[in-house]
């Protein structure tokens, strides 16, 4: 859901995608 | 573990830079706020990398930014 999409959660060892629109 | 400096970061692609900063910041943030560490780190990674480097060097500065992020998060969720 859109409500849960922010903020993006950082997890150690998992490639960070952040908020960039790729 | 080698110190993460601006020159080390500059050699990495932008997306990699945030990953490297996140890996360093996460354990520090986790020590301050275990339950929200992932979200706080994610929020802080939106900040300019020069400020993120400053956070790694200054626990006081990091704490102030973590407090800020938590306040924003709570306001958002309210």
C-alpha cells in the first residue's frame, strides 16, 4: 500500500534502492 | 574497519555511496533506536552525503538528526 511505502527501510546487506525513481 | 571518508566515497557510484553510508550508519542508529533503525536510516539516507559523513564523525550531530527523523516519522504516522 502507498501508506507503508514511506520511509524506505534500510536493511544491512540489502542493496539500497532508496527513493530514486529508476 | 577502514574509515569511510569523502575520498573513499567519491570513488564509488552514487547509489553505492548511499549503501556504504547506510551500512555504517545503521548500527549507530540501531544503538539509539532499535525498533525504528531501518526506517530512520532510510530517511537519513535522503540527506546530502557530506552531512551523512558528518554524522559518522559526530555522535551528537547524528543523535540530533535521529531525533529529527523520529519526530517526522511520528508526525507522518499520526
